[in-house]
C-alpha cells in the first residue's frame, strides 16, 4: 500500500485559552481535540466495513513514525505499545454503553514500513444504527486520539457494505479520495453479479460566507456509467478526475463514492491550488482581477506580502493559512474538496473550534474571544447520495460581524 506521509506536514496551531466556558444545554462533552491536529501526536485513520449481517470490521491505520518505540527489556527490538478501545452507543442523546472492548497491541519497529494496519471485529448487537466511539492511546508516549463513526446497517446497498482496497496488498484506502497512480479493488458483502460504476464531474462550487442567504444545490453532471462483472472483487480504472459512484444495484440510490480530485490531494502543492482559497479573503472584484493574471505564483506571493510588508511574517501567514486548507481537506472531504465545504470554510477563516459538541446529526462549533464574547456555528448533517460527511451550516445574518472581523485580521497580516 502506498503510504502518503501527509502527517509529516502537521502544524501545531496556537489556540487561545479562556477561563470561562460557554454553557450549552443538552450537549455532549467538548471534543474539540478531534479537529485540532496539535492536540495529540497520533492521528489514526479508520474504515468500517460490514462483512456480513452479523459481523462488522473496523480497520485501523497507524502512522508508525508518530508512535513511541522503546526497548521493553526482554527484546533488542524496539516496540510501541498501543491501546485500542471502542464503545457502542445507541446515539449521542441515548449514550448508554451497549458494548465495549479493549485491545492492547505491541508493534515492533520496522524502518522499512511507515504504517501499521490492523482491524477489530465488532461484536454483533441488535442495533441497525449506532454511534461507535473509538479511543486509541500510545501508552509509551501518553498520547491519545478520539473519534466517532456513525454506523448504519439498515440498507445493504449503502457505503459501509463496500470496501475499497489497494490491489497490491488488499489494505483499505482509509479515505474516499484516490489518485491515478494506484490500482484499487472493490469488495462487497452483497451476492451480486455486476457492479455499476457511474462517473460524475467534480463539483467546483465554493461555500458561501456564514451570513449569506444564497442557497446552493449542486447539480452533478453525469459522465459515463459502466457495468463490470463482479467476482469476489473487481478492478476498475479510476485515473480520470471525477466522482465515481459504485453500486451493486443501479436501481437503488445508495452506493459507495470514491473521488479523484487529483494526485496531490489533499496537499496544496501548486500555485493554482494556493490561489483558489484566497477567494475567502477577497472581494469578488479583487478575486476576478487576480484571476486574470497568468502567473498565479506571483499573485499569491504579492497577496501575502501586501498584507504584511514583512517577508518572515508573510511566510508565517502562508504556513498557517494553507495548513488549515490541508487539514480541512483531511477532515471535511465529502462530494467536494474539504476546504470548499461549509465546515472547511469556517475552519480556514476562524481556525479549529475552541469548543466542539457533537450530537445526533449535528456539530456545534464555538469560538470565544478574550472579552468572553462568543458565537456558535451549527452544522447539520444532510443526507447526500455521494457522501456521509456532508454538513450544512445554519446561516444567519448575525455572523456577518464575526466574518468581517476575521477577514479584517487576515488582511492586516494577523492570524485569526
């Protein structure tokens, strides 16, 4: 499996600390660390697959350079010691624990490998829908990571009934985005004869500001549909950029989506990719004028230098801004690039939320300043044919004040 060393680019965000915490009623605990890469040194990835009606497999990816390897006294080989726990809850509202399990693993250091992949077999329960809470701790480093996954077994055609793996080692891809340099296999727990793969053009629209009353509904343009024979697993060419919607039954709405955004995704490695997010910081007229200029590297450099008049500060602004774009892609990719989504837009401009509360079908992000003034962004989970990570912001004109303040900070060479 190709190991993409995205995590080598981790930037530690400096978040302000506040003495008073906003009060929310009927809320879960604050879990803001899950969107703050600087809160921990380990960043696992997960993939859930329903192997059959009674067994679900939770695949886990660990980036081994992040783990603490030590000599255990009984072996010359250094080992990392990792504790993996999960809890099953009916919902966030009804969070009584239905089931729990813990596994402790010793991982030997292998300088030739940058990753370790394992899985847990989830015990059978009577719930068709539930919340899976996963907690991973690096025992040697005393660092941990918390994650939540919505589990849905109500529809045999839904995405968790498909598993996309690399052709060379059969490990899961752990993301819904792919690139043209790899070969992939599709597995399904359904007894089927054919797979139907429909390619759609990418959605290029950008999220509107949080105060905007403009409504937007993406209209996906269908490219092609191909039917291929399915024998245990199937291979297919996903080299062209676009959305690939995989179904075991083309008469159903459910399926598995994988997307080719380009081989560099989720990284921001070209001047064009660096230019595009500047639309959040500029007026429509400014952006249109900048767009006319052919050399986007000069455009980007001049924009940041003009905001600061200081080369070193401009470099720091660039580092923070584009690290946020990168992490928005990691956290919030749906049917569109993560930085273009509602949560991605908020994450880039306002930064990681100081407080985060997750409930059944929603996320509440809270930002607070030193004067104890705070505002709250509520993102609602919306069903979408192509994504289970689609959250829409509840927009309001009252957010215009905070948006304008944040943009003013960025344009004055300050990091909001």
